[in-house]
């Protein structure tokens, strides 16, 4: 790595990459979030965002650091966005957000829930970076750290929605799910009250209907819990978004409300066998 791109190493691995930053006039600040290079500059009457995203990003790229020389040359292509103001304030807040549409997760191995059983599956979904300034309700920018692939979710090509796809290690024990800087944990509690064993291969998680929390004690970002009650193959499962995180999350701090109200019509499963 060149000298111009030296790291300011945290004293210990710190997953909390967000927070409020003070900018002097014409001062740039730059970060590397996973494989995303990211620079913000405050002008007298504009904020300028530049970022470089490599053609291929890997989900294991979960480290971050502030770049010591914020003026170093980004590789091409560089995306530039400029936000005009009458006059800029010196504070800007970088915040994590959940994805802006549902995320379809595909467990590495299919999951079975025997008749009469219940259990919790911990999954994680990718995060976005949003920039907030005082006086503006909506963020100036809102971009994924790692751009997920698009996928279609629905019973056929006419009925359904475009979602993001991510493969996950769904874990039944939280400690087996590695804390990651750019992913949030969603606990999904299944209760199979039917007389058949269930199996599912993929699941559509309505993350845009979930609030986002941070737990300092576990070093993780969390969403509220989702409950799935399956009563029989003749009817769709009942799905409820809880307004709380599970006890495992410890004490949490509320970061963001849901992006969109929960629709009673969303369908998390296209098939149960």
C-alpha cells in the first residue's frame, strides 16, 4: 500500500465506523469501508462526495479505516455527487442504514423445522452508508457499502418484486455468527404448529420495514425480531415484526426507524415443502 494511503489503525478492532464529523471549510476527509473508497469535502456552498467501488466486491471485506492523506488519488472510475446549499454547516453525520429493499437470503444448507418445534435463526444483511446534515430530514446520500446483486422473488415472473440477494450462514446460536462492520443481525423466530415438517430454501427478509439498533456490549448492529408462525400447508405463514430486539442483543441504542411502513402483504417465503 502506498505511503499516501497510510492507515490510522484503531487501537483494537472497532466495528463502529459511523458518527458525527467536524469539517473545516474546504477540508476533505477520506475512509476505506471494506473495498469502498470514500471521500467527503465541505465547500462554502456545497458538500462533495467522491467514491470508488471496485467492479467486484467480496462480503468478507469488512474492515475499515480513516485514510491519513485524504487527497490521495482514487482509482478510476470515481463517482462524484455534489449537494448545493446556501451555506454549509461544519457538522456531518455518517450513519448505517438497512437496505432500501427486501433482501432474499439463501441459507448455505436448507433448513428444516419439525412439526411442533420452534427455534430462532440469526441471519445478517448488508448495510448502507447515509450522510445527514442539520436541517435536512433526508440523507444527502445513501449508498451500499457492498453492492448486493439483484434478484426476483415471487411465485412467477409476473407476481413478485425485485430484491437483493445474499447468501448467508443462518446460525441457530448467535456466537457462531461473526460480528461484521457492514452487516446487521436479524433474529427470525420460527414456530411450526402444523403436523408436517417444514423445509425452506430461501427467505425474503423485509429489512426496509425494520428499525435499526446498535448494541455496544455485543458490538453488533441489530434489527428487531421477526416471528414466523406456520399453522398448516393450506395457509400462508403468519409473520409479525416485533418492536424489540432479543435478550441476546443486550442493551441497544435506537439508530433508525424503518425506511418504509410494514406491509401486511409481504411474503417471506415462495415455497415451503
